[in-house]
C-alpha cells in the first residue's frame, strides 16, 4: 500500500509542537510530508511560538524554534497530495487572508481527502467555508468562528480529538496522541480505498 503524500500549510508563529511533532511523527511513520508557507521557499524557515497552559485565563506564548520548510508554496499543487495538515498557533490568522491558501484548503474538502487541523487551524477551515454541518474541535476561543461558519463545535477534553469523516481535529497539542492516531487511521483507510476500491472496507474492517 503506497504511503500518503501530505501537504502541511504553515506560517510564521505557527505553534511549535503542533508543527514539529506531526511533521516528524508522520515522516517517521513512512509518510511524505511537504511543509510550505506562502511567500517562502524550501530551505526558508518560519518562526514558531510555544503556547502553554499555566493556569491563566488563556494560553501563554513564548518564542520557539525556527522550523525549516522543505517545499516551496508557489511550486506545489494541492491536487498532487493525498491529505492536508493545518497546525495551529498564530499562523492561521493571517494565512486565511491568502486566496491561494483558501483555494488549496477547499480542494481537499471538495475531493474528500483526509484533513487534520488542530487548535487555531479551525480559523483557516472557517475562512475556507468548509465547516458547514461538520463536527470540528479547536482551541475553545475559536468556538465562535467554528459555529459562525456553520460547524458543530466539539467541546472535548484538551487531550482528545474528534473525527468527522475525512476531517480530524483537536483543541491543542496535548491531544497529539489521539489526533495523530485518528488521522493516520483515516489516511490508511483512504489509501486502502484508493488501492482496492470500496470492497476493501469489508475485508479489512
């Protein structure tokens, strides 16, 4: 069964864990992951921010690492990828203003491909208009955006994730084990379906 080719759309002050952990984990599990940012090319870096939960009314923020991109946004085509990952942090806030990013996000939903978004990644989904009728988790402060976009906000533990068909979402990085496990299950099911057709779901599941 061929490994899925995954596109990660990120940007400056993306959340550190929510970018680096899925990027490295998916690579380690045999998937191909291309991380891109509008206006930047392969070899460039994006600044990351570390969001933590330290008893305040909202998360705290500290400077993180420089995350190296391994692909060029202007050179990639969403059609060439099997799945999409959208990390959280501050990046989705400005990425949603980019028409090409919105177009790319819509492609994955129109094609029914697996999509994983975490934390503030829901801001990008809401802006793309792909949440109507869909169950979606996010950082709690993004709940109004999910609901105004017609989505059903999943009020779950910060360490949990939720799947709705091809969409896998979670509230923040403490959910990585659940979020990535569910996403890889969706990825593998999609790959089986593409390789063997609908009867495979009866054979393997």
